[in-house]
């Protein structure tokens, strides 16, 4: 890269950073690097296209919605992120790391991602445990379609099933070795205080956890589910065999 290209790149990154900060991004430096890398790799030099990206970022739209992709940490692959499905948040890399460690350690025969969204947590677990099979569940058809597309994109379709459902009733008793999920946990009255990307630019059902934020946990997880550990980030490790 010559000095002129380097100067242009720094200038564009500064503009991206300014837009992300205006949109109240929690991790502006990390996200700016992601957006800049995408722009450079795809030669998006059209000022109009770049202006549109900056405008959406400044409005608080997630960069993963703006670009339409999310790079899985440590996996060297990306997932598609449709506009009508919840995008990853700043805590997603930490959840992925925890899931990768657990999946790689216990090598579950069957893992389940409940409330899978675009499938990022279930995909991370499948990538970390190559011999595992997966069931990815979501009540929203747009999320199921996004997950199906992402599994196909990564060659994982033969190892996973996507189920449009609002419960775990599709699973055989005592069949699940690892259960992961990032369910909506925000109390209804608190949604307005979320970052713009989650309060204004995602389907409400993706963030609304009911009166106290635990509505979906109560409905989707049976009371007698033998969950050994509930991790604060929303990762559940269940040994039921």
C-alpha cells in the first residue's frame, strides 16, 4: 500500500469511526476495522455507496446489518446477517469463545441452539466439534431461513437440522448433551433504553423478554431440564446423559 492509499484508508476509517460513535456503537474501533476491511476487499470506492454505509452506521444500524455479514471469531468464515434477523452484539465473541471451548472439550453427540437467530452460536459449536450433530430452533421463520442459508454456506447442512418451533418438544428425552442459546432477556419496559441497533433496527420479538425479561426462559425451557450451569452470557451447558 503506497502512502496515498494509506492516507485514504486512515481518512475513511476516521469517517467510519465517527459514524459508529454517532450511532452509539459499543465497540467502534473493532467494528470500524471490520467495515474498512470489507470496503477495501470489495473495492467499494463509489462515494455514493460509502456515504450510504456511513449514514446507516450513524443512524445506529448494526454494521453487520449494513454489510450483511458477520465474521465468526477464530473461524475464518462469515455468516450472512439479514436485516430481519437479530445481529450479533458486543458480547457475542465472548459467548462464541465459551461455546467453542465447551463444545471442543465435551464433543457432544447432539447440541441444540435454541432461539438460534441466524445460527451463529450453533454454527460456532458445530465448527468446534466436528463429530457433533445439531438442532437449531427458532420461532421466527426469517431466522430459520437465515440459519439454513448459513449452514449451507459453510457446508454444515448434513450435520444440522433447523426446526421452526417455540419449544424443545421436538427433541427426544435425554438426547441433548449441549444446549446453547441467547434468548431475549430485556424487560419490555426497558427496550427503549437499548442501543439504537437493538431498540429501533431489529424485530421487537428478538429483544422483548416480557415483563421481567425471563418470559421466554420460562416458556422455552422445561422446569425439569437438568441444566448444570447457566452462564451469564446466555450459554447453557447441560449434561443429560
